[in-house]
C-alpha cells in the first residue's frame, strides 16, 4: 500500500513553468511579465515567482498590494506592478518597497500624491487606459489630460502606460483591433508631445498569441505561462505544457450491497453489489459539488457518484478491480495514457480554466517538482 505525506495535493512542475516562460518569450520575441495574482493562479505565489525571477523575468504583475508585499518579504527583487486598485493609505508601503502602482482616476491620484509627499522618493505609477474593456482605466477621451496630470506631479515617476483587452481570446471579433487603434492614437498624441514612458504594454496571454501588434514592450502572461490556453481559438506555441496536477489517493474501498445509498442525500444507490471507493477531495479543496465529475485511477476514467462532500467524495470502482487502498488518483493531470485537463474540467463545470485553477484551495499542499 502506497501512502506518503499527503492525502490530497497539487503537483506543480516548475521545470514546465520555466520551459513555458522561455517558449512564450521566444515565440513572441517579447519580454514576458509573468502574472502571479491569486496565488499564481493557484500554483503558489512565492515558488512560482522565484522560479521566474531565476529564469530572467524583469517584471512581475499582481492584482493587490498585499501580494506584492508578500513577494518582497520572500526576497523577490524584480520590478512589481500592482495591476488593480491600491488604497491611498498603502502608498508609502509601495514607495518603501519599490512597488509600482496602477493609476486611472484623477481624484485617487491626488490622494496618492498627498501620501507620497511625506516621503522623499517618488511613487512609480503606470497609467491604465480604458480603450473599451469597460472596467478599470481612464476613458480614452480623458486620457491625455490625465497623463499630463500624472506626469506633472513631482511626487510621481510616470513609468508606464497600458490597457487591457476584453475579447482577445476571440480573435475573429473586431474588438481587439478597435481597442488597439484607440491605444495607438493615445500613444501618438503622447509622442507628439514628446512623452514616452519606459513601458508600454497591452497584451494578456490571448492578445500576445493572437495579436502580434499588441505586444509592445512586454506581454503580461498568466494562463499561457501555466500551460493552458485562454480559448479554443487561441493556439499555444508547441512545447507549452500544463504546470499543475491535482492528485489524491484512495482512502477507503468497500464492497457495498445492492440498493445502498451513497453520500449525503443518497443521490446515488448501488444497483448491484458494487465496489465503492472514497478519495480525499471535496468542495473544500476546489472540487465542484455537482454530478458528472471523473477521475483517473490506473490510467482509466472512474465516475464520482453521489454528492461531493467538503473533504471527500465517492467513486464507483467496478471496472478497476485491481484498484487498492492508497492508489494514486488524478483529478487534473496525466495518468497512464489518459489526461484530464483543466480545460476539460472547466467545460464540465460550465466555466473557464482560470476559475478551475484559481479555485484550488489554500489548504492543499503544493509539491514542487522540476
Ligand atoms: C490577469 C491579468 C493579465 C493576465 O491574463 P492572462 O489571460 O491570464 O494572460 C494581464 N493583464 C491584466 C491587467 C490582468 O488583470
């Protein structure tokens, strides 16, 4: 019986991560800003960022300043950009820890400047333009005025300008090109005023792969770096591999009599005398509480039956007669000749791979392999 440290764990392939980073950089000919928000898409913030720093990344992107501060505490030296909102009260933390903030609101910028004024160093800021996403960003019509406001505040160092695409994973739609044209128009207006910050960027994974003209000075890659494609219409360069596997073990096997109810609410009853297994994975780990989930045992697909519980769920093992206590079970990843991808799970759950991997609970240990 094989039982090691954990009942359930994530296996994170740092070798594949580094490989994906290099492939993306070479395939696009553009420096990559790895995006490591949300615990590096579930993979583990520190380990992932350290690996990418060693691989040569100069910039890293996060969503919140808390994530940036964790990285500084972990000894990360590379440039960090907070892509989302930062409360003005955190501006001094940002300056003291050399963290770049995103700005897009004229009022908030004033509050930032007041906070920064008490320190002798300027705050590094990057202006976000809303070229059509309809979320964060200064509207295009007000962009130039805002850029001048930011540039003229001596409490700031105007470091970069960027935008974000709404539909870059659907390259057949015209929206990305329209957003790009608006962004380029602002860049031209800036240029005619003699303004050129160090960094111009716009592309997430999908735009970096589908729209070469969106690459500018760097590409902000999350999902593709983790070996997953943002959409069926977005083709990953060859050699990119998934970096996350989700594993557990058989923690119980019983022969159950016919007509026996299984798990909360008895959503499943055995039809015959059946071999029923239990694995240590539930909705408390990120498994969805819905019917139709599958796992791999001995390289074969096995259905989860009955309701998924918080810490466990139940398997029908009749067609794997040699499955034994402690055998490895794969929820996401490869086993034998088969593979359950995050994309497949996402389809079953009626969502996107992003949500599947970000949903991997903090309580699961991450085992790092190379
Ligand atoms: C999350 C995020 C990214 C990364 O997106 P992917 O699709 O995972 O590559 C890039 N830019 C911004 C502003 C983001 O919020």
